[in-house]
C-alpha cells in the first residue's frame, strides 16, 4: 500500500533522494501558514522532489486570526511563483479540538470555497476526527473537489470517520507522527493512501481540466498511451501486410517527433510510460500537453484505419 511522509521545518535537513530510492512516489510539504508565513524549506524540497519524479503535495495551515481571502491569496501566490504542479491540502488544527467550534469548521470550508473560486478546484481537508467533529465540518459545506479527507488518527488499527464523512471520501490516513523515514533525519508524520487520487481513478476528464497540472495522475494518461500503442501496433502490422515499409515508417517517424515535443523528463509518470513498440516514448508533461496527446492519438487512430488491410482488422 502506498505511503508518504509530510515534512515541515521540524524535518530540516531532509534529503529526498533516499526517500525516492526507497520507493516513495509522493511527498506532502508544508508550504504556508496564515497570511504571511512560508516554510523556508518548501522551495528546496519541492524542486528536489520534482527532479526525482516524486509528486509534490503542498498544504496550508489554516489560522484563526487571519482573514480567509488573505490566506487564500498567500497560499496560491506562494505556489504560483514556480508554477509547480502540486496536489493541495488544508491543515485544520486550530484551535485544538477542545476549543474548536462550528465557526472554525465554517472558516475552513470558506477557505476551500475561496480556493475553488480561484481555480484550485480540488484538495484534501486534513485534521483529526476530534477536530472535524468539534468543528462540525462535513462534506456538504465544501466544493465537490474538496470533499477528500486526510485523517490523522494514531494508535488505532483503522481510523474512525467523523460524522458526515464516508469511506470513499477518505483519501489518506496519517497513522503516526513518529515514523523513521529514509532521508529524513528526525521522526516525521507518515500517511497511508486509502483511496488513490494521483492516478485519477475517481476523476473524469472535466475534473482533470479543473484540477490543472497534476503529476502522477496517470490513469487517464495510461488510457491515451494504450491507444497510441495499439494504434501503432496496428500500423506496423498493416505495414508488414502491404509491404509498404517506406511510406508508413516515415509517417510513424513524424508521429514520434510530434509526441516527443510533449516529453518532460521530470514528469513523475515518465518512467512508466515507455512504449515497447519501437521504443516510442509517450511521456506527458502534465495537462498542458494532454490535449496535444489526444490530438496525436486521434490522428494516429484515423491513419491506422486507413492502413489496416480490409481483410484483416485491428489487433
């Protein structure tokens, strides 16, 4: 089962190379707090993670004292400096569960709505069952894309959902705050993925577009790549059948060149998206290139239909 660490200034000195080498495909980083704080390690860790093909999550610590619009501006402007493709979360811990009220739940929900209105249409809400219960924060208060729960619950065999939340809305369970993690010099939080979000298993195309660039959401990408592979395989078979290697090979070379323009070596999905057919590489640079991949695949499929012999068929 996929697990990931979340890092803040308490883990200063962390090196994500051993972390990635241990098989982790994602990491959550504290980015901002309130209306002015920026983690001094966020930029370095995010850059290193992306260079290693590790998907980056960024969270904002929600404060009581700062206005919601100011917190939204601070969070989004911090992320926009480098235009990193990240997955987002709101850390809901303030005040402590013993002092939390419905007002605090309303504040967190208002921040999620503010982010959604500004284009950040998907994210996770982090906190403990006690906090969500005391704050009376339920999914109906949130935009559809923010109805994902990242729950902190330690010392139990499985987490208890707060009122109003269902198991399919539980994205991840933070089960410890004292994990020993490769590359991290001190104990850190560790979470377990309960319902996958990076591969887009529960998202449709409209949600992909709304989510913006999202590395690692490779389920839809895999579908497109599979179409490219099947199409080129058919073209290759048609080539053999018609003994017209020259013209078709030239066209395939053109298609490979077109797809190569979309390659981003730093994309987290890139190591897994190598086509075994003639070593065609179809690595997708986030959603910025998704429409282009669709167009290439459509053109390839149409040409495939023209080239496959009438007596045969697609494989």
